[in-house]
C-alpha cells in the first residue's frame, strides 16, 4: 500500500489543468498510434520514462522544493531542459502521434503544413541556428540573478521559465536526434555532432562559475525559506553549479555520441553528400539550345 507521505509528495504544489490536459492528449495519441505503428519496447520505454520524469518535475511537490533550494531547481531544469525531452524525442514519437490523431486532425495538420504559414512555422521551429541559440539562451538567461529573482517570485514568469526550457529542449533534441541525411533533415549530420559541443561549453562554463563563487548569487532562496535549513547558501549553490557543469554536460555528450553514430551509419551507407553533389546543387541551370 502506498504511504500517505508518498501520495502527499505526488500531489501538485501548484495545480495546472492546462498541463494535465497536454499530458493527457499526448499520452492518448501515443497509445492510439501504437495500435497503428509497431513501436519497439525500447522506444516505448524512452517515451514513458520521459513522460513520467517530466510530469514528476512539473506537477508534484518537487516544484515546492525547487522554489526553495537552488540545487533542486537545477536538477529540475536538467530534467526539463535536457533529460526529459531527450528521452521522448529518442522514442521518435512524431509518426506515432500523428497516427493516433483522428482523421480530421490529420487532414488539418497536412493542410497546415503545406500552407505558407505552415512552411514558415516549420522553418522557424527547425532553424539550425535559432533552435540551438534558444536552447542555450533560455536556460542561461534565467540564471542571471535579477532574472532569477523575479522569476521565482512571479508565478507567471516561473511557469514561463519552466515551459520555455521544456519547449526549447524538444526543439533542440528534435534536430540532434534526426537520423536522416540532409536534406531532408534541417541540420547536417556533421552539424548534429558539432552542435552539442557548442551548446555544452557555455553551460559548463556558467556551471563552473556558479560552483566556485564564494558568495550567495541567489538570495531569493533564503527569502523563500530554504527547504534544507542546515545547508548554507554557498553549498547549495555549489551543488547546483556542479549539476550544470557535470550532469548536464553528460546528457549532452550522450546526444553527441548518438549524432556521431548517425554520421557513421550514413557514411557507411554512402548517404552523405559529396563535393560533386554540392557543385551540382550550386551550379546554375542552363536552358537547352533549341
């Protein structure tokens, strides 16, 4: 029998019907889609693990502790920004979710994707420069002491912070974990290997700076009342910095290794564009002489 303490911990700290609705729709579509497409056990395990840890991070009492301990806040964002989206996108759920939609939804989605607005939206959401930029800027921008202070006090900013890092995580790992050659993939196989290195470095540098700073950068956690009274602000801060420096870097290394495996697989199948292909694409088209 589950203890009341565990049930209390699973109870939402700040209930969000919108969040519950998104999870419910996503789960229903995936379950329906698995009846159409055969989805292996590993892919299903990735999807369900990602869904569970995202829900636990967003809609339980973990949120209470994340508002009162800096290192728990960083662990929460490690899951929201890195691990949760990585696991779900590693399940390659796109085709499965589409198959789970009612036919009317699928037709509307198809019509939207071929429309001008749809093409622009897809181009923005898969932009090889914008998406990695947002992936880094959103997580580091909220670590600025002033931004962090107001984000922790205003529930609207707090939710925007959490939701924005989740969305940027999905967009980023959608690019990195793509197994196709480019085109049709938005990012080249080599770019998928280089991108995690570029995005990892500034996060690790900021994590190291936070770790070794010997004064309290984030007094907001003292103002809210630290959940672990015996832990000093500097110790809390150092553990949070290490979480960014080491654990977040480790997750990105996993993505890098996956992208490297994709590059080697495509190279082995001779599906990487060569110099002649690039010249042929860039050469002007000459009209035949009649």
